[in-house]
C-alpha cells in the first residue's frame, strides 16, 4: 500500500475531530527529497524515482534488507543521476525513511567508522572516494558514485548536500546519546542498537561508545553500552540472563544485588550494573577502577531511577 493510500485509510478510521484540531503533518516521502532537476548544476535524474517498502525492500538490497527492517525501516526513495552532457559516470541516491531519528542514526552508525572523512553534511556524515553517507532527522542517506573516483567524488558531494538541504527538519543527535559521558570518549565511536545489543535478544534500545581508558591490549577498545529496557523488572531479568551467558564461556568472580564483574575470552573484563530500567555494561576495560568510575558517571547522567 502506498504512503498516500495508507494515510487516507488511517484518516477514514479516525473519529470526527473539532475543526480547530490540526492533523499532524505527514513527513515528506523520501522520493520528494531527491534533488530536483537543475538543483545540482550539470546533473539530472536519469529516470523516475523508485520506491521500496518493507514488503519489497529485499528486491533492492537483498542481503541487507533484514538489517534495515530490524531498525524500523518505513520507505525508500531511490534514483540514478547522470551528467547532462552524457558520459559513463552516474550517481545513485538512496534515501531511507527509518521512522525515528534514533533508527536513522542506528543504521548510519552501523556502517560508520572512527577514522572516516567526516564532513559537514546533514546532522553527521562522511565522504569516501566515491560515496557519501549521512543522516538527518528520520532519514538515512547513501549516495554512491560509479566511475573513476576523482571524477565522481565532487558530484557525489554536491548531490548529497542537495538532499541535506531538501530535508528541512533536523532533530539533531538522538537524545539518548547524552547519557554517555563525554570525557575520554573516542570521537565518532557512538552507535545505537534497536535490538540485539551484544548479540542478546533481551538487550534493546541501547547506545554504545568506545573510550580511552588505561592501557588496553593492542586492538582492544573499552566500550560502554547502556540499554533502556523500559522497566526495572526487565533490567533485573536482563542482568540475570547476561550473568548466565557470561558464566557459560567465562567466569563471574564478583557480584552484588545490582551487578557483577566477570571475565570473558572475547569481552575481557566485563562490569555490569542495573539502575532502574537501565542496563549498563562496560566491556574490555583494562582497569576495574576505570570501569567503575565511568559507570558511576553514567548513572549520575541518568539521575534517580
């Protein structure tokens, strides 16, 4: 069912409202946010935009569709752009409506890396030799150039900026990121997991960041994960389940009513605490004190449970 059809159907189901109650504005369809003819000099749409919804997204990105669906994918608008003077170069723009800013950030951060070439693009974005990725509000945008990198990077950047301009709303970074302490945080290490944080089905709505703490082993980065599980009961159950998981492959050597410390072959030192509805987990910390201090700062950011 197309977006207009879905909207009409939903309106038909609504009870009559007083005339002074304004309906919430429907967010722009991604295909409406694609650059218009003439918006980027020398480049025009090669065809009509293509639209994909959850039931047919696999037709476009078969291997990756499940990941997008897991992050709340709503609808995709895509089109190819070609130079008006002809030639073999082309640029494909994909605009994913992910429903919420946290979901858009999550799918964006899923492919981002700390040492990328970050530029002023949308809320946050980066540029490679022949592609640009960014998110803004509820939209994740991927712009891919086809041709020699030196010949497509410029057009990729300009077309990406045009999309960013067309997206009028900007909610900034997801509010949940404010929970994670900024001191010693590694730039551009932030991530969001809507489901299955740490590969665990019971850990959802989780933000993660890496930190510079002590002297970790080569290739190891201490990581802090905070999951909002909705209730203190759910957080307590998650604590018990994760402790059992740690005991299977590692060793739990210290525990309290609200947490435990363990060692694991992959996660190294693991420190876990619950605070109200929140599940906090520090991984790969080289020092117990450093982990305790960081978790204490995080709990301070959360406030009273």
